[in-house]
C-alpha cells in the first residue's frame, strides 16, 4: 500500500530529485547503499535529503534512514552529487532489496 499526502505549506517548496546508479552491499555488520542524485528541475535546490529503505524477501522493512546531505550546500539545475549511507538491518537478515528517494527545497 502506498500513501501520499497533498502538498501543503510545509512541502510546497520540496522538489523531487532523480536517484540513479544505486548500489548496495554488506559492509561489516551494516549495509551500505550508494548512488547519485541529479537535480532535474529548473530551479536551484538546497537542503538535499535522501531516504533509504531496506526490505526483506517479504517486502517488510528491515531498516530506514533519512539524512540531510550536509556536504551539499545546494544543487544547481542539472548538477549531480553522490551519496553513501550505512544502515543497520533489523535482525540478522541480509536485505533482499532497497529503495532510495531524494528531494531538495527550492531556493528562494
């Protein structure tokens, strides 16, 4: 089941960013997900945020992480940046799949 909320005052300035080149793998006791984020919008975005979710074979969530990319002050239209996150899966299961989403706040 997917759920969406209408755009309101808080989220009206959020712009989705394209996530590509995703890779994931075990890194010690954690799971590392890395990829690229591209600003496909025509506006400058700030406060680039990434959310990564790990799933098991039954599509149940094993781990979730949201982070603000502090090293990225802003992304110009067409600009690309890379990211990497470490997550600790629940239990001792190796994730079967993962998903990453990203957005930024439109600069005024």
